[in-house]
């Protein structure tokens, strides 16, 4: 048994989940087998490249795409929020994630430990899906009590992205 646990909840017509980085617990292959069995439509990685290398997950994107899922990588530091590049990636990927959820698909968001960064993005998607922020947070934390770890992550989740520069 690995430490790779998928914490899932229904959102729209699909399943939204948060999890740790595959391989972070030491068994990348077993974690990837679990992920393949879960059959995500989309995987969003909110980790740094260094974290991915340390977990032997450097080829995660290729592996996710080979299983037929869409993969998005946003470099977000531990306890952080997306920078300008991450915000641009969010603007492109959030509508795709919401579309997958509306269509009954599964969207998995992970960071290193499956708490702060992944919880931040899951909460944002839940709010963008139309859930009231307080209700969404309570529901998410019933599934994963450590979801959203910092005040900055909470602000980002609840306020969303600033409008694009014109």
C-alpha cells in the first residue's frame, strides 16, 4: 500500500479529486497504477519541477497523456500560489477542467502532499462551478481536512484571477 490516496468528491456531473504527487511516498509505479485505474480525464500538477524530479515523477506528464488524459503543469512553490505564468495556465485549463466535470469526467489535482496547493485549485474550481465559497470549503475539508493551507491560497481560491491585462 502506498501513500497515494485520491480524495474525491462530486462536482457538477463528475468527480474532482486531490492527491499527493505520484512517487512522493516512494513507489512511483504503484502510484501510477492506482492513477491509471482511477481513469482521470485531466490531471493538474501544481508542483515545482524539482519536486517532480525528487519523487521520480519527471515523466508524469508523458505517462498521464499516454493513459489518454489531459495534463497541465503549473509550477507553484510549496505553500504558494500561481505566479503570472501559472495564472495564464489556469485561465486556459480551468475551463477544460470544468468542461470535463460537466461531462461526467474525473479531474485530479495534485501537489507534493495533496493539501495546500491542490486544495487551493480544487476550491477555486468548485467556486467557478457555482458553489458558494464557504460551502465549497467545508465540503472540500470534509474530504481532505488539510486542503488550502495558507491565507494567500485562500484568497487566491476565493477571489479567483484578476482580469487579463489589456
